[in-house]
């Protein structure tokens, strides 16, 4: 009799083991019966295989167990893999023994379900082929990003996620009770990464960031994973070069190593192979001119929204940079552009085909007086940032860095309609469970 501890092979390997007896462990993906036989499609993380279970070859208890099992019941099957042209993949498994590990209850997800219901049962919907593919892509993209930075000599650092003040606009912070004090969930780890360049020089954090975004859009999460590299002695030009190498590297590797995942989402792998440096660079001034040419009523000084991002990237196959934005719409730490004091030294990377901003980046004001002056202009509470300002007193150096929203990158690369499918348990304004 089969036991749960029995040695098994992944389904992908079983499929390549023609005429051999193997054991697989998985879940029932589809099931039908006809004429004393059960046809069960079994899935594991490597794929699916059709298994034929013949009543005459089973013990009565094994047959009864599989006969009454549900979709998603967990199952172990021992059998022989055979070629069969009628089977979906040209091979199928003839079962010799079956163990239903847990039959459980009727699986609540049937074929046609509303997106809202699928979000309610997200913990179960994660077993769908669509979510399996998306979660694999997510894991690969995380790995490629880390591999790239590790190879470039970066140290991964771990910032605190509970802070006393924000690094960006501060308007979208989640408040938390921290003993007797008011604190916030971090919206960016940048300020802490900056502190660590003075010892490790090239660092990155890869951690959640929190934004109490009230906007219900297809690209905003309240909790997202933020990759934030920070580099000593980098300027804006070096920063952009580095970003395009990172993003191309991730795109190329995903296309080369996992074209099957891309094809599942109807993305042509070649479209990601073609993501190569250099990316187009538009100054903010040029971007405004281009938008106006395309009929937009945006004027100098305005921020961009979904519409503008779409107009700027609709005909692009690669991401583009928009650099040197007006200082009034960017964060306090960005240094003024000496060539045009209305702007700051920064760049946003926009994904092609309207997928929106995937990176926010800039040089950092590294001079004590200039930083304090700007923070006072903005009426910021300097006490909350005393340690950050302090960094500019001892051996300060020019530096730059960026923040990449990993779910935005996944959304773009898999061409997802909504960012929520790029993360297993999405947090958005109207959803905190599961
Ligand atoms: O442009 P942002 O706000 O920049 C910063 O936070 C900088 N401190 C980063 C840095 O320089 N270290 O955010 C950076 C990126 C955006 O480009 C976007 O990709 C992503 O974070 N992002 C979001 N992703 C999902 N949901 C949201 N609500 C997001 N807000 C920003
Ligand atoms: Mg931004």
C-alpha cells in the first residue's frame, strides 16, 4: 500500500519516463469517469498528467477513495507512463495503486466565477494555473533582480518598516500605534539605504513599502515590494544606465529561461528579448512638448497621470526615462539641477504600452546646508529627520539610487490587466483578507 512518505518524482519527470513505473504526488485537477475507469488529471508544481485508474486493477478501498474524491483532493499515484496520442500531452499514466491523502470537501471554485469571488477565495485560487504561472514568474523576477545586484557587488540590507516619518509626500502613510508613540509603516526604505552607503557603498533593500493609496487603479497596491538600490558616487546619468541594465537583464532572463510562462500569458518571449539598453531619454520639458503635440492639455509644472503615461509610451516597445522633473512635484531630497533651477536631478522609468511608472530615481542632496534649506522651505519637521540630516555632517558624498516597484514590473512583463495578480495576497483599499 502507498504511504505518504513514499519516494516520488515530479510530474514533468514522470512524463519523460515512458514505460517506467513511477510515483507522483499531486492534486486532482480534473476528473471524470466512464465504464469502470476514472480519468484523473493530476497537477503538481511542475505540470499536469492524465492518469487512468481502472477499477479492476485497484483494491476496493483504493477505488472507493478515488471514486469519491473531489477536485483538489490530494493524491499519490503509482503507475506506468505510456504514450497515447489521445492524451492531452501525448502521454498518460496507467495507475497501479492510488492513495487519496485527503479527500476533504467539494472545492468551492467552479469554472465561471466573478473576479470578486476569486479574490475572496484567493487562498484557494492560488492553485489555478494562472496564479501558479504568475507566482513562478514573480519568484524568478525576484531571483534575477537579486542575482544581478549581487553580481554587481551590492550588499542586501534590511531596513526597519516602522518609522516616525515618511520619505516621499508623506500624505499616504499608514499610521500605527507604537507603544505610546505614533508611528507609520514605511513608504520607502531609501533614507535608511542612504545611511548604509557610508559603510557598504553599494546596497539594496528589497522589502515591502506601504501606501495608503485611496486611488482604485489597476497599478496601485497598499502594500507592495520595493527594490531600492543606493550607490555612493553615482550621478543621475550613471543611475539611469544602471537601471536600464537591471531591467533589461531581468526581461532577457525571464524570456530565455521561461518562455512557457510568457506564452501562457500570450506574451511573445521575443518582445522581452528585445528589451536592451539604451532606453529612450526624454527630459521633462521634452515630455511636456510631446504630450502637447499629442493633444494633451498638460502644461509645464503638471504631474503625469495614467493618461500621460499612456500617451508617452503607447508606441514604445521598451521602457523610457523622463528625467529632470519640476522640483515642486518631486521629493525634498532631490538636488536642484544647476542648469535649470526649476527642476531637480531625477528620472522616472515608464514601462511600455501604458503599464506606467516602474522606477522612481534621483540623485540625493548630499550637502548639509542645501538639504536643510529645502526641508525648511517645505515646512518639514526637522526633528523627525535629525539622523538623516546628520549623515551630511561627516564625510558626505554625492550619491544616487532608485526604487523599483516589483509588482509593476511583473504586471508589465506578463501583460496583466491588474497589478493584484502580481502578488499572492493583494492589499488594496477595499480588501484586507485573505
Ligand atoms: O516613485 P516612488 O514613490 O519613489 C520612492 O519611493 C523613492 N524613495 C524610491 C527610491 O529612490 N529609493 O516609488 C518608487 C516605485 C514607483 O516607481 C512604482 O514602481 C512603485 O514604487 N510604487 C508602487 N507600486 C505599487 N503600488 C503602489 N501604490 C506604488 N507606489 C509606488
Ligand atoms: Mg514616483
